[in-house]
C-alpha cells in the first residue's frame, strides 16, 4: 500500500468526538441542571411553578436512575469480557510455564500444548463483549424517552453498536431523530451530527454530510472548530472538490495551527500537491 493510499485510509472513519457516551452521565447531570436553571427562572418565586419544577425533577431523577441501571449492565458485560480474557491468559501462562522434572528449566512446548496455546491466543484476540442485554435495554429506554437527554444518550449508545455491527439503516433513523430532537443541547447536537456525518460518508452521500458540517460549524466551540474544518476538508477531498478542500484546510491552519487536526491538515494538503 502506498503512503498516499494509507493516508487516505487514515482519513476515513469516525471523528474523535464520536466517543463512548455511556461514561458521561455525571457531566450530563450537571449540564441538565444548568439547562433547567436557564429555562425555569421563575420557579423559585411561584408556587405553581415550583410544583412543575419538582415534578420535572422527579421525572429527571427517574430517567437517570433507569439509565444508570442499563449502564451498570453494560459495565458488568465489560467485566465479564475481562474475566474471560484473564482466564484464557492464565491457561496460556500455565501451558508456557511447564517445567522439566530434571533441572527445573522450561521445557519446549509439546505439539499438543503449542496447538492449545495458539488456539487460545487466537480465541482471546477474537473475543468481543456480549452486549446483548444492555443493547436491547438501551433501545427500549430510548423509545420511551425520545425527547429527553437521557433517552438521547441511550439512543446514540444503541446506534453506535448497530453501526459497529454493520447495521446502518435503523441506526441512521435513531441518530437523525436525536439530531432533530436535541437542538437545544449542544452536546448531543455535536455527537449526533458527527455520527450522522460518518453514516452519510459511508453511504457516499458527501453532499448530505457537508450540510451537517455546515450546521456543526455554527454551534462548534473553539475546541471543536478544528475538527469540523478537517471533517469538511476530508469530505471535499473524497468528493474531489480539491480547491474547496484547500480553503477549509488553510482556514484550519490559520486559526488552529497548534491542534492535532492541523497535522492531518498539512498531510492532506501535501497529498493534493501545490495549488
């Protein structure tokens, strides 16, 4: 594989902001409180308003508790995988540490032991977590909480596994719905639209992905603008709109020269050659 082909391959795939959403419930909780404070400034002075707020808080706590249970199931599934790996590694270590009876030195592995070690190492390398239970629970929870932040987290977590398993059609519907429902929440706007860009790019819909980039550019923070610009340039590159791609890359380099994205931008510019 040539260096250019390898660089193109590295450009593809999800962006760095598409992270594991299931470990950020504390951040979500604090963000939710800030949103409630901004949306409900009169609650503290109106008894009726306070009643509505209290009921809303009750519902939020109930949703968080429900989501936390699913996250606990996911955590246990990860622990189960780690335990299986530990058990296999223990078997491999025991097989490799076989001693001779005469001088206590390690004996050469017998053909049978070598076969067992090889098979165990391959099996361990192929191990994947069994998310069957939590995956189903995420979808069920999302379907019951379509307009809540906790539901969006569950939906994107479910969609992420669907995409990893090569099932993009249903995942796309959920991601699009989260993007439409979460317009007041920048965190979920960023994550859902970046995920949607990956789906559209994989489907070859570069124009659709570029529209999502334009939406993201309007809400991106200073820290994420570089990622948006690099994503836009990458899409334009694969669309063969090289001049437009260079515009985005040069903007990235002029405004965010010290970011990791700038390094990739320089590589992509070099790949396209001089203007």
